[in-house]
C-alpha cells in the first residue's frame, strides 16, 4: 500500500492466542521502486517506521455475534462503460541546474512522439473530460520512484500495467516505448480506487467515469512531491463561473 491508499480488511482473531501483536511495515525507508526485501531494498526500521499498529488480543467476554469471514458475500461490482478517450499523461522529474539530481517532480502529458511534456500547476488545464464520459488515463512514469497517484472526484478501475524501455535506475527512456504484454491489476486492486501506485519503468492504466462537473486536481500523494509541482488541475465539463483561471 502507498500513501493515501486504503483497504477494507476483515481480521479473524478466532484462533489467535491472547497477547499483543504488531502490524509491521516491511517497505523501505526510501522512495519505493518496486521489489521485495531483503534483496531489492532494506526493510523499514523495525524499531520505528517498521511498526504500524498494535493489536491486543484478550479473552472473549461474551459470545461473538459476527459472521465468519467465509460466509460473507460482497456486493457485485458493476464495471464502468468502455472508454471513449485515452489520454497519455507523464510523471517526470526536472534536473537541477545546480547539483546532480532532480530539483522537482512534475506532471504533464506525453506527445505523439512519446516524449514527456512537463507542466506547472499554473499552466492551463490539459485534461477536460465531458460530463458523463469514460476515459482511460495512461500514467507514464519517467522517474525512478513509485508514485501514489490520486485523481479527485472519481472512483476508477485499474486496467493494467505495461513495461517501458528503461535505464538501469528504472527511469523510462524517452521516447516512451512499450515492452511485452500488459499485466493485470494486482489481486487487491479488483475494486474501485481513487489512488493507484504508478511504478517506475511502467505505464499504469486506469479507467474512470467523470460525472461531476467542476474543476478538480490529480496529483502524487507524496507530500514533498505534490507541494513541489506534482499536482495538476483538471476540469470536468465546460468552464464554470468562479473556477480558477476563468474570466468570471
């Protein structure tokens, strides 16, 4: 799970002995680029960031009235309509003029030649779905980091992910070139979401229906990134009075 992702889970403590248990985080204490510990990265510090929550299992005081998990039935998921528009969007890092490394992260578009076009927060809206339209957004990650991408005002489906030609650091090499076959969403991504992990060296495809007119944002949910140009406005439907950038 990445920043801002949520999961509905049921934990069955029926056969767990009485005692205290800690939910652990084995992700890295650095930008996540994929993989598993210990081969791909060192796990989080087990004394600090590796600890998320403590469960205290105590003897039952009354009979348990809950439904056993194996008998629970979730409501069916109605798939979204087929898309009418596919947008190619870019996650990019801008190199510093003063040191060896990135100075800021940006969002933007991918042009017809597969080249990323980074945009500032103050640039004009480039994503403007019609009210009621269903679109697929392709998130091309040109950076070496995994980014939790959040699209406001919609609940989307994860369509698939596909590898891109990348360098040794995992960064997509412009122009973006697809490699191999798409891979399906992870097992835990079968429901509707508003935040998805866009891994480096991949394009992540999501499908959303845009039903609410207005102006909203899509952004990376890493605070340092969203506050440093990795946030963009987008508009559903025509310009409305009072929206940022409108004349009235």
